[in-house]
């Protein structure tokens, strides 16, 4: 008899965003037309930059002419884009072969698909609070999950611990939801730990473009020893506003080998079996991000989001409320005041000042008592939300 993947039965229902939308709908029913200040969003709000738009238009025109038309693209990515991304890493002092870079449709797809490279009996270490997809993708794959708690005492940047060993180790830096970043020394500890135990680090660099503090690595491959223990998953979603356009890239070094098998070769086989490449048009748009002009223009948008983060941080500073993130990330992770749990704080902000954030409990048990504020909204609304926060909590 057919047996479905019974692991789906082990997934916990995710009530986080459903609950939030239900609460907002109920509030608006009672207070029709009331303006809300949405600091809960994880999506970008600014449009693609001019360089990208120009490249996309140019690529559409290419598709209209016989001589420049492109059909299927190479499954691991167009050579022009793989080379462009490898050069981008080289500018940061990281040397990659072009065929160590794989073009993807975004980090979410890769975070799920990459688990094809690991045995069904693998275990995965997830530092919590965490981006929920890490846990869910591993439950679907039937993997055992090792939860490594993080908290205020370590600034939500946990160190390796011999009591928490797993085959796959997730590191998200800058982190969603906490905005915390791993410095070079801490990452080196994790790289050494992974090499010692034969683990593979899945380094999620979706927010690397927000790093502004000097010395904070943008890539795990800035760390000695990472080539034998890490895969990096990156995305243009938050870097360049590609959430709806869809483009990312994944780096798998050829030195990453376990049981005599090369992860790079396995991924080539996987992509050629399970995909038919990313659209030529989108890859052209993506390549424009890495030009000098493209880099300047995406930074204009990132600076706008950072202005929002600054407004939130200034409000919390003036209130003396503990938080992390904000400086090198689009998220500010604050401690709920007056000992409130995160859903009580959500209701309090919605009812009293119409500000919406994301309750920390939605990102794992360690998130209880914390609250995520996002800087992806408009400056006007974020400033008003920050003003209201101060007024309410002073
Ligand atoms: N990784 C993290 C930590 C994220 O927060 C997100 C999206 O919010 C993703 C990956 C997925 O990004 P993408 O839009 O490239 O699928």
C-alpha cells in the first residue's frame, strides 16, 4: 500500500503569521479604518534599482530576437552570472572557482533542496530562536533536530558545545529573527568544531548586505578551514529587493568531501536532475546587482531601511530596553518590557498604539519574552511607530 511521507505528520502547525493576521482582522473590525504601523513585515517595500530594471528590459528584448534568444539555461547557472558572483567574492578576499557558485531561485528553495545531499539518518543543529524553515525542512526530511538554545546571556550568538553535536549545523548571520551577527572568532570556533566532528555548516547569508560593522564576515569562506566544512546559501531578496523576482546563489567548495563524495559534484547532479536552470532574464537582472552602479544603487535602498532601524533603536535606547540587531541587520530583537510574554506584548502594542511586530515565541521556545521589529516599512510609519513606543513605555 502507498505510504506518504509520514514525517509531514510531525510538523507543528505554524500559527505565527495566521494568528497575527487574525488578531489584526479582529482589531480592524472593531476599529474600522484605524491606521496601523506595520513593523512585522519580512518582505521588502522598495522597488528594484534602475540598473536591474534596465538589465531586465534588455534581457526581455534579447528574448525577442533570434540571434539573442535564450532557451534552457545551464542548470547550475549562467556562466556570466557564476563568474560575476565569484568576482564579487574575490573583491572580499575570498577565492572561489566559478563552478563552486550555483545560481538558484532564492534561499528558501535551496534551504529545502540542499537536504537531498544528506543521509536520511542525519541530525541537524538549529540555534534557537531561528528562521522556522530550518526546523520544518529537516522534519520533512526525517532528520533528528538538535535545538541549541540562545539567549540574552550570549547576545543570541551561541558558541559550539560538545553536548550539542549534529551532522548539519545551521548558522544564520546576520540572523533572522534576532539581527545578531557572528564575528570572526566565533565563526572560527564553529568552523573548527564542524571540521573536528565531520559536520557540515549551512551558512545562511541572506542578510549579509546589511553588515556595516568592520570585521564582521559577510561570508563563512572568510574563515580559514571553512572550505572543508561549509555551504553558503545567499539571496538577492533582501540585498536587492528580489523577493518577488527570485534569485539567489549557493556556494559549495570542491574541498567539501564526506565518505569520499564531493558535495559540489553531487549538487551538479542534483541540479541537472531536478531543475532546468533559472530564467535568462532574471539572471541578467541579477548580474546587474554586482556592477559598480548596481552596488551603489542597492546600497541607497539598504540605507533607507537602516534609517528605519536607527529610529527603532533610538526609541529603545531612550527607554533603556535591551535589544540586539538593528545595526547589521534589518531586524531589531527587543526584550518585552514589564515581564510581558511576546503575545501579550503584541496585543498591548496593537490595542494601545496600533503598532504591529512579531512575537518572539513564533521563532522557537527561546524567543519567548522577545519581540521582532522589522525595518522594511516606510520611514514615515516607522518613525511614528517609534514615537508611539516611547510615549507608551516611558
Ligand atoms: N533565510 C532567511 C534567514 C530568511 O529570513 C529568508 C527570508 O525571509 C530566506 C532565507 C529566504 O529568502 P528567499 O527570498 O531568497 O527565498
